[in-house]
């Protein structure tokens, strides 16, 4: 038994189709979608004034995800992608808000489909590290590590993700203090700047 997906590709029943060259997950009704706009990124960027001057409807990043089991299910997994669009606010590249998992010990895989950028990782003592992202780069994010993706390139950065269905999100810790490093564009190149 098979079904035709939005890509015109045939996926076996029970499976969804992911275009691994782009990371996109097609028009499958099981795939949920969400976008984050410039207007939804209050106080995330260093230059809040520059953000306010931008079109609040501009999409900063978009997500597709497949949740085969309900949120919070212990032992299950979710699969999805995120696309961070190219751009800057002031000197700071477009990026995801970033989060710890609500269940702190839950890990996650990221795997880059296309584009270039940086994965910013920070532990609970605010010690940060950065990993370069590019097509094929696959990142294991251990538990208790906050994670954020920054697009430092000129094209959209799309990565696939797989995470536990009971991981949840804790955005509050990041909203209060932010990450301890920021990725800024200075003289046309990306620079990792330590904040606090
Ligand atoms: Fe996560």
C-alpha cells in the first residue's frame, strides 16, 4: 500500500516523505507547521530598536514537524525541520529563540540539510560552545544544554531534528538571561561575541 505525497513521491503507508536535499516534509496532513516572525522575537536580539523598525510580519524561521504520539509521551520521538531565513537585525544574524528542554536531561539530534550557520550550545552554568553547521553536519545535543541555531549565510538554513516526545520546552530561562554568546556580522564575517 502506498500514498502520493505533496512532492509527487510515493511513500509507503505509515511513513512520511522527507526531501533530504532540502529538508522539507511535503504536504502530508500529519505534518504540522509553525512560523516565527520578527514581531514575535521581542527582546531576543541585542538591538531591540532595529527589530522594532522592521516589518513585524517578516518570517524569521519556520518549522515543520511530525508528532506520531501526543506531547509528553514517555519513550516516543518527534521528527521535524526548522528553516532559519537569512538576514540580520542590527549586526545580529537571524536565529531561533533557543531553549532548554523542560525535562532537562532530554537530548536531541540536529542534522543540516542545506545552508550554513552555527549551533550555539550553552549549559546551565552559562558556558557556551559553538558548532559550525553545513549540509550533512549532524549534531548530538546532550541533555541540560540550551540550543539555538543562527543562520550566518546568504541562503535559508534548514536542519532536521529528532527529539523525545516528553522533552518539552523551557523558553523562560533563555528569555530572562539570553545566551552568553551572540553571533554578529562584523565587516561581512561572522564573529562569536561573549556577552556574560
Ligand atoms: Fe530542543
